C-alpha cells in the first residue's frame, strides 16, 4: 500500500494524474466486465437449467483413463462464439460439435509419453526447440524453458507420489475456482473431453492413469447436466 501511494504521489508531482486515473478506470472496467461475465454465466445457468447446472470455472474431478478425445479451441469458438476459457460452464447442444481428435495423437501429448513413459530426455526429443517456436514462448530464453520443464518433471514425480494433481488453489491461493486448470468438456452421456488448456498436466494424468484429478469445467452438453454430480464428489 505504501508503494502504491508513493507512486501516486510521484504522478501528482509530475502532472500525470490523468494517466493514473485512466489506467485505474480501465482496470476497473476490466474487472467489472470479467465478474459480470461470471455472474451472468452462473445465474443464467441456474435460472435456465436448475441447481445442478455448471458454474464458470467450476472445479470437477475427472478419471484420466476416461479422457481419450480432444476438442480444439477453434471448434469451441465455432459452436459458442467464445474462446474456450470464456466458454467455461457454457451449456450447449452437443450435436453441434463435429470435430473430435484422438488425444494420444497430439504432438505435446506424444512428447510427454516419450519422455515420462519411455525415458527419453526433453533435450534428446528436441522439445526445448519445439517449445521455443511456440507463440507463447517466443520471447523465452532456452534456460527459462529448461526451468519450466524441470518444474513439470517435479510435478510428475509429485503426482506419482500423491496419486493426483494439485488444485489451482494449492498452486496459487489467489486463484479463482479452478481457472487455468486442465480444461475438460463434458459431452454426450457425460463423457469427458480434453479442452486444450493444460496439455502437460493432462499428459501426466494420462501416463499415471490418475483416477481422480482436478480440472476446470468447459462446455457441457445440456443432456449431461444431471450427470455432473459424478464429477463433483
């Protein structure tokens, strides 16, 4: 708080209060917009679909051995008009989804199997170079990427010991529900589908055959709402 007021005083002295006010206002608008979306999703679902309806970024518990298919972000956008992260808790007509990909065929999943299941090093597999070409890591140094995968190796060993993954709140107490967790859509007959967030954690769960790991709910088939309780216990 002291640092905040010190910076605020600095802006007063330099005549840049307009800049501060603008940024505070924009931050306020972003916050209101974010929570407005959450409230709209939660209340809307409760009103239209009842007390068993999903909520935004709700934590569910999934059996990794049941997750065999992957739905791309492009497919979710095509059906809902929303990015997969914003579509969390969205109730859909599952018949509108047409594109499902075998999870095991995804390159990131395959790299993880070859590393953790077959024993090849990340370097040997060329995965550091592969990740450095990814858009989100384009500005990362090689050492940053190496350190990230050392953390993933630690997470793998921890999950092997505990039999599950950590929840988002265990990793970061300030997390909102299970936001940024492994994204799992719930389809026809309550079948789980990987949604594209958390590839490496999904791979850990698959390789270790975790029977119960925490995930962030994605879109949900309307007919599967009565089956959600199996994911909540």
